[in-house]
């Protein structure tokens, strides 16, 4: 049996020639459609319709310049309206010229159909249909937040509706479908690329809209704890985006059964190369389920002290008092020792150590220290402040002062500093001394 290389295989050469012949045939057919459509513009009754359309566009521009400032002033007076309604007004204001143009051209078409034949206003109605379709696409794609995705979907939809309205959709689809290649049972062509961008763009935009709306409603529900809110929102995002991708791929016509082998390979990769990533993801789910930490909690992990800003799928955002934001992996919060200052309640007890001279009455020192601590604003009066002697040092009687606060998010160092300052003032007023090490230096006579 003779073997043929891909370059010399006659079967491949025949397929290439057939594809080229098909592309040329479809291109010729499309060109004839365009030529016939262009020939209609040279007819007298179509030339004056184009002139009418240009005049209506100029009139729409004049209306926008004239009425635009008044509409803007009216919008400024609606400051008490909801934000979503104001956003709609802004979008409408930005498209005043095409809105006026569409309204004027359809009004003109309606009048001309009453006073003359329909053929005399055919081109105007075609321009009006195209303008209305383009305007509808602009308003619909405003829901897409990503600028790149919005432009891609918008231009793709403009091309699609234009070809459909002009009757050029079928030959254009055949031309795009002919430019491609076949792998197995799937035909990869330019038509598939365009359909993929439009369908996936629309579905992902709808998924983002639904997830954002649902997330706002969940966050506003006070009956759900913050950690459960994050868990529900993450689960909904995975579910909705996964469904959008699945239905988008199915709508394009790609068979997903072939992805079974790929999913197995991905599983092996996750087991070996992505252990840390998977560990952080699982740790994040455990944190959300056991509610050990939640947004707003004050935690200490090693030298990091701050409050939880956000819970992510891979890390936890902790903001410190100096404005630094630490991204701590979820695994560290599961396997390490974490101090949650506000886990079950907001009450935190702080300790301060100090010493006084042996000549000072310890009963007076304890009373004055307690009164000084309770004079600080953030120190709670509902929980007892105590002061105890903890030992007799070399040069001082050592004490410990314990007091409670209920707002650890306000900081711990600053409240300790305020209590120390209150102790200093109280001891100074009552003549209580704070000893400190003193040394005497004696100079010996050189003759001795």
C-alpha cells in the first residue's frame, strides 16, 4: 500500500479546492446581493429619501442642542429619585440625538405612507428600522460592565441585525461557515467564533446582573450572619456562572462529553500541582461554615493585628491600624493559632503592669489606679476594673491593672496609652512615686 504525505495526498488537495470554490461562490453571491442593493440608491425616489434622512438627522441634532440643557436641568432637579432611575435617565440623555432621529424618521414614514405609495418611503423605513435596532442594541449592552466585552457584543449585534434587516444574513453565514476547519464532528469556523462571543457575552452579562442583584439582597438581610452571606454569595456565583457557561457552550453546538478525559487530567493536576490552592479553597469553605471568623472581626495572627475586611476564596483580607492590608492565606487561619478578639462577643480585657515605691500605701495605690482607669472614656464601667499586687520587686511594689473595653476595632495600643497617662496624672496629684533604677558612681583616689 502506498503512503501519501499530507502535502501530496490527492484527497486533501481535492478538499482544499472544494473549499476554495465554495468560498468564491458564496463571495460572488454576497457581492451580487450588495450590488443589487446598491443599485437601488441611484433611483430618483431613493435619492430624495436619503436627503430626507440627512435632513431629519440634522433636525435631531438641533433638537438635542436646544432641548438638551432643559432636560439636563430637569434631571438635576430629580435628586431624590433612586439611583437606578437616575442611571436610566443618564443613559437616555447620552442618546438624545439617535432617539430624536428614530422618532422623527418613523413619524415621517407614517405621514408619507398616508399621502403617497409605500415604495416612496421604503428606504426611509429601512433606515428607521436599522436606527431603532442599533439604538436597542446600545441600551441592551449597557448591562455589560466590562468595556471590552460590551464593545464586542455591541459591534457583533450591530452587524447581525444589520445583515438580517438587509437580507444578507444567509450568504454571510455561509461565507463565515466556509472559512474554518473540522476537528472530529465539530466545525470550527469564523461563524462559530462570532456566535461564541455574542452568546457567551450575553449569558455572562446576565449572570453578572443576577449575581449582583442577588448579592445585594443577601447582604441587606440582617437575619443571615456575615460569614453565611459570603458563603451563599460565592455558591450562587459558581452556580450561575457555571450554568451560563454550560448553556452557552451547548447553544454554540459544542459537545461536552469529550471533556470527561480533560476533567480527569485536571483532577490529577489539582492533586499534584495545585495542592496549596485547593487547600486554601477548602479552608475558605470551612471558615465560612464554622463561622470562626467573619467580616468585621478583630484578629491577631503572629505580629499582625487588625480587622477582617473581606473573605476571599483563597485568602482573607486583614486591615491593620496603620492602613496596611494583609492577604493571609485561608490555610494559615485553619492550621495556625488565631486570636479572635470579637468571636463570641465584643468584650476584651486588657492588662497593664506598673510599680510604685515601698513608701506608698498599697491600699491607696489600688484605689487611685482603679479610679484613674475608669475615668478613661472607652473603659467600661459595667464590668469591674481591678488592681492586684503581683509581687515585691527589688525597688518597687508590682501591680497589675485589669479593665474591659467593648470596641477592639478602635485599637488596643491607644487605650493602653490613655490609661497609662491617666495613672501618671493621678499618681502625680496624690504624691505617689514610680521608682526607677538609680546608680551611684564613686571616683576612687588614684593614691589608694
